[in-house]
C-alpha cells in the first residue's frame, strides 16, 4: 500500500451546515447531492447570526423541525440526521465523527465567504475536509433571505420551498 492509499481512507460522514432560515429547495439539492457520495450526512442547523448580520426569523427548534419535515417530503431522509449547531463547526464535526463539511455555492460572493470559512476551519481542524458543491442552475437564484422577503410580502413561494416550509412561512408572515 502506498502513502496515498494509507492516507486516503475516504470520508464516511459529512456535515452540511447552515442557518436554514428557512430551508429551501436549493438546500435540499445540496443535501441530496452530498448524500450521493457519502453514506452518512448530518445537517447542522446553526443557531448563530446569519451572514447578513441579522438574527434568524425562526427559532432553532423550528428550523430543525422544518429541515426534518422537508427531508421527509423530498424522500432524502435515509442516512441523513438533523442536529442543532450552537458552537464551532469544527467542534461539531469532531463530536459527531464527521470528516468533512459540504457547502453549496451559488455565486462568486458565496465562494469568497465560504473560502474564508474553509481556510479558518483548516487552521482549526486540518483533519476536516471542506467540500464545495455548485448549485444546480435552476436553483441558484434561491436563498433563504429572498424566500423570507417574498413571503413577508405575501408572494407565492411554492416553487422555492417544500409545502411544509411554505405553510410555516404563511403562519409567520400571513398569506
């Protein structure tokens, strides 16, 4: 066995982190695609403040449940767990035995932000791999912030989120 083979045992468990405020079809696409190359996926629903500096609209408990419901609706709950993330991502990965983090990228602005995070995580935990998945072209325009804004104006969001999430948005913002 050569050095590469000894160091390349593969990753059997990965984490897909995010705020998921709310979970969208774009998120589900990344989770589904991550599950295709790894037998075990944990979706880590972050309690922290979002990228834009504002707090989440939904509580962490609501977001965890929305992700669970959405995964069942999308038939991708086999081999996928959902947990709350309240500390550092690399600590979460170590605590859950995950060897990698999968992040979805929609545009160059996502890449710049995620690259900074990946570089920092590599310094904190060099054993955790960062893996990037480009968004599917038809889903690249979807973001949680866009969904929240549309829902707050009473717009139809059924093409952007699963039915259970649409229901929660209507409950929160009205029809």
